[in-house]
C-alpha cells in the first residue's frame, strides 16, 4: 500500500461510520488500485460498505484491481445484501476479470447470478469459465476491437471511437472475416498515421503472433515478452479469434509462475492463494508429502553410517565431521540446482547445451572443491589440532569430492528431468541435498578407508 | 526459438555462404525477435554478415530484440568492419535500447562512436548512461510524446501523427509546460474519443503515477503492475519529465528480479549475465564466498558432536541418525524460508503480519513435526529393529523439535532481516539449513540425555 493511501485509512474509517456519502468526494481523485488497497485493508463488513457506497463504475474497477482472494469475499457479501448492485457491477466489469471473479463464487450464487444477468454477458462468462485454469483461454478478454478487412482507415477509426468505452484496449484492432477468422492485426498507430482511404487489408499485418486457447499461460507470457506485444490474440483450432490477452494480465502471470517455481525449488507444492491467505491445513498439505518423501529418502544415511561403523576411535572421530561434509556438499548442490533450474525456466538453456553445462559444472565444482578443501585444511592446521595427517587428508579429499558431487547432481538432475519432460523445478534443492547426503557419506567413508 | 525459425536456420546459413542478398526477401515477413534468434544461433562471424546484409532499420530492430550478452558482441564486430553502418544503426535504434547497448561497449569504442554520431543522439545516450544501473532512469526512453497543455485534441492528434514514427509509444502522451514540468497524462484513446476542440488541460488526467529517476527498477515494475500502466513517466526532483518506461521493459525486470531472488535464496550472488554466458571464473566468484561462509559456520557441528561423544555404544548409535535429523530440520527450514521470502518479494506480507506468521509457522511446524515423528516411529517399528524404547523416543522427539526449529528459523530469520532493512532473500535456504544443523544437533543430544 502506498503511504498516502495508508494515511487516508483512518479518515475513510471515520467517514464510513459517520457519513458514508462523503466518501465519494473523498476518493474521487484516487486510482482504483489504491481504493482496492483500502478495501483490502478494511474489515470485511466495512469494506463492503465502502465499495457499496461508491458509484457502480468505481466499484467495478475496485473489484478488477483487488487480490483474487479478497475479491470473491467482498463481492459475495455485497451480492447477498444488494442483488441489484451485484448485477450492475457484473455488467460494468471487464470480461476477463468478471469471469475470474465468477470462477471463485460458490456454485449456487454463481448459477443464480448467471440466470439473472443479461443473456450476452451470461454467455460470455460461461464461455470464459469453460477454459481450463492456467490456460491462455482463461486469461483472455472478449472486449477487443474486431474490424472488417474491407473497412477504410477512417471508417475503422470511427468504429474504434464508437466502441472505445467498452474495450479493454483500442490500440490493437483485429481484422476478421465474417466467420470470425483472424486475418491480421492493425494498430491504432497505423490507423492514425495512414491515409484515411486505405483499407484495413492494405494496412494490416497478416503475420500475427497468436496463441491457441488451450495453450499454457506461461507460453502466452513468453510470446508477449519475446515479441514485446501489448496484446496477444487467442485463437481456436479453426483460427477463429476467441479474444485477446493484454499486457497487464501477463505481468501477473510472470510473477505467478516465478512464485510457483520458487515454491517447487523449495520443496513446497505451489499454493493456490497467497501465503498469508492460505489456511494452515493447506500449508501442511503442500509441505508434508515432500518432507515425508525426503525423510524416507534420507533414512538410508543411517544404514550407511551403521555399515561403516566398526567401533574404533578413528571411526568415531570421522563421524564428528559428517554434518560438515554432507551439508557442504548439499550447499554446492543447491547452488548448482538453483542456477540451472532458473536458467531453464527463463528459457536461456537449450537442450544442446547439456554437455557444455555438465562440463562447466565439473570444472566449477572442482575449483570450489579445492577452495573448500583448502579452507578446511587451514582450519585444522590453525587450531593446532591433534588430528592425524591421514584424518586431515581424508577430510580434505572428501570435501573436494562432495562439492563436485553436489555440482554434478545439482546440474545433472534438472537436465535429466527436462529430458524426461518433467518440470526441472521438482528437483528441489532439498532433494538434491538429500541425494548428496547419501552419496557424500559413502564417498567420505570410502576415501577414509584409503587413508587408514 | 520457435520451431519455424529453427527450420529456417540451415537455409539462412546456405544463403549467407552463396548469395547473401537473397536474405532480405527470405526474412522480409519475419518478426525482428525471430531474426534476433537467428542472429544469436549463428556463429559470431556469420551473425555479423547476416545483420549487416539486412536493411538498417531491420538491423536496429534485431539489436533491440537481442539478448544483452550477444548484442554488444554483434554490434562491436560490425562497428569495427563498417563504421558507417554502426552510426546509422545507432540513430535508428530506440533511445533506451541504444543506451543499454552503448553501456556494454568497450570504453574506447563507445567514446569514438559518441564523438561521431549526431549531437542530439550523442547527448541523449550520455544522459541515459548517467543513470545508475537497475534504476528507473536506466530503463527509460526519451522517445515519448510531450504535448503543450493548451493544444486542442485535434492539434494533439496531428502532433502525435507527425511524430509517431520515432516514438516508442504514442498511446500515452504527456502534457508538459515550457520548462518540461509534467502536468498530466492523456491517452490516445481520450484524444480520439473527445470532441476535437477540447484542450489538453481539460482532457488530461492530472493525477499521474510517476517514479523518480533514482528509484529502483523493481519499484517501477511494482507500480506498473499495480496500476496496470502501459507506460510510467519518470521524473526528476523538480517534477520535470525525463522519459517514460514502457510495459515491455518491465516484463524483463520482473523476470530479472525473480532470477536474482532465486539466486540469493540458493546462496549464489546474482549473476550479471545469463548462466551459460557467464565465464567460469565469475561462476566460482559468485558461489565461493557463500560456500566458504556456510562451511565455516557449520564447522561448529564438529565441536558439538565431539562435546557430546562419550565413547558409549549408545552415543555411537545416536550418531547414525544425525544426518537424518539435521537434514529433515533443514528441509522444513528451506520450505518455510522459501514461502516467506517469496511472499515478501511479491509484496504480499506487511510488517504487521509478523506475529501472525510466526504463530502460523509454529502451528504448521508442530503439525509437520508430529507427522514426521510418526513416520519415523512407524519405520523403526516396521523394521522390527532392536533399537530400545528410549532410542525411538529420543529420535521421534528430536525430529518433532528440529522440524519446529526449521519452521521457526525459516520464517523468523527472513522477517528479522526485513526488519533490519536487509534483503530477506540473503537468508538463503542453505543458510537456514546450516543454522538448523547446529541447533538441531544440540537439541537432539539434549533430548537424548533426558531419555538415558
């Protein structure tokens, strides 16, 4: 929340109690996004009162700007007390946000509202609700400018002008034939800079970047980012235009996908809602399976340790270094996994880089391993410890080896997963660390055996 | 790279060898972003030949679309062999990309080119180069439409039309007084839908979201995402407009910042270039300090283990479970840290949530701890192991405790860092895991003492 909004909050609260109608003037110059911040910060009942007292158009904008979590709650509360308001606001909202809102409503309320609103809007919402979650279809808005290819530039500008009010963007218009087949794109920039009598099919760019309704929203974000698109047309199998995705929706997608990846790398199932809005039960559900799986995996460490235990004093002393060695290997593995998984996610690594990456990680791992082994040796020498020469050598060599193991597993496992068409992000850093734990212990004791 | 582009690559290679001039026709209908993909995929020499043979305007678009890493290399090679080309392309590029390109050139080449290009462009590049890296200033373009507040809508449309060619966007225009002070914003949508004789100061919206030139680029991305802005005006201390940031640049920023955060969470210094472009020496530099710091930190585990060692058989058996216990605690800590750091990064947690978060993590940690302790107990029972009752209890209770410790440190440390105004992302998951390693060992042996 911006500071100015925060400062206004007490005043809004006061007005809601004393004279709600003054709020219209108080908030007139505020951006709907800031009004949405206020609605989110208020207690549910006050928030409803706040949104309800403002003009319908402002209420619609606020709902468009609200966090998904809060929006449904706010709308539901108001819809229950003032049905007429709910219907008017539904009509005033943009097509994509409206459908998102309806998707979050309880089925009974959704159905009864859909039965009451105008047939056209109702059909539109039902259509958008039919697209799978996280698909390009679920992001699109049907409020776009379609133009006949035979229109002239000046006719087109008139058409744009006449429909501007209801459109999500008027800066890109789409030439379609009478079946709705997408023929080309023409920007308002082209329309205003071209001679008035040229026709759309002369001006339009027929080489359009499009996306299929069923494609993943991540692909939509990638295309819009790559081609610097303000709007991306979404088409069905017959190249009929279903709607457009606008740049503001795609910013949210990029952020959402980055959060999902971060969660996966941290061994948490991606959450549906923001952390603070997620009920505790769901947090446990998102974490427990991974924690249990990792726990069962790491159980093998006990067997490894038991296997190598021979009751000697030397072996006991070696045990003291176990956490140091395995956690250092795990850290190196986490670093590699983070670098590789993120580079894959942003599309900077092509499969033909695989061998190159493994070679690089081998070298980086060897250099890091040498450094760590050196630091470890220095430390033992500095403390004038009584450790034997063999001990120092065994530990240093093991450190070198586990850091290399970490670098190779941390890079190799994500690359292997991609090859198997599994999302590399599921090879979470804890997962890599656990693999290094087991492998690192075996390496450590095998190396120790060589020195004793 | 899109599949169609990949398929075209051999044909481009062939043409470059045999008859380069045919490339102009071959690539005429392709998007500059796809041409940039080709340039990046070609060997440096062929890439230079490819870009050099295309029209200047196309070359400029390709450079704008290229990865930062590749762009400077490509331009440098061409500038050395064809000075005239370099000067023309510089003038044809958009102001922001041009300045970014010049920032990456060797100082001598940069200086000599700046001396040769037109004074206006040279001044513009110098100005943009003067803004600090990762600041709003460094993202801005000076190619925006400024309008006198006294102009009428139809005059303004004429002005926009006349300057459209050179502008980054014409969909948002900015009303300025004769000193360059920003007065308001007016969209092309407003201009085309309003009566032709209304003046800008009647139509414009004076409540503008702006950002200071010195502000962080992350703040620019946050504002544009929050207010759904296609362009964000950047102002200096006197509210003079310095330029605008456009939506396409901000998509890159969101992705870049997510990558930076991911690297920090994985205990790697954020890289300046993409992973595959980063020289091995820099990869080692980005990783070694963190690895060493964590290594030195975890050294304490050896002292803890030595301290508790009494040479008994029981103590030896307890040692076998050390990796299992500390890695499970570390995993729980990684999960919490990931959730909290990401939630802070996307602005979903306000400082007043702190107590609430710790309470939630306490409960989640307790539930996860119970689950893991239960699984651990089942496993011991299932294997019909000879472990004593005390042993099973000590291990189960320790598991419960370290999972809770992980959840509390994983959430508490990032929150504490934010409070101290340090980026929470530096409390990397390996850092949390290392703290849990040390704490977990002490808890484990203290609990064991209670049972023996």
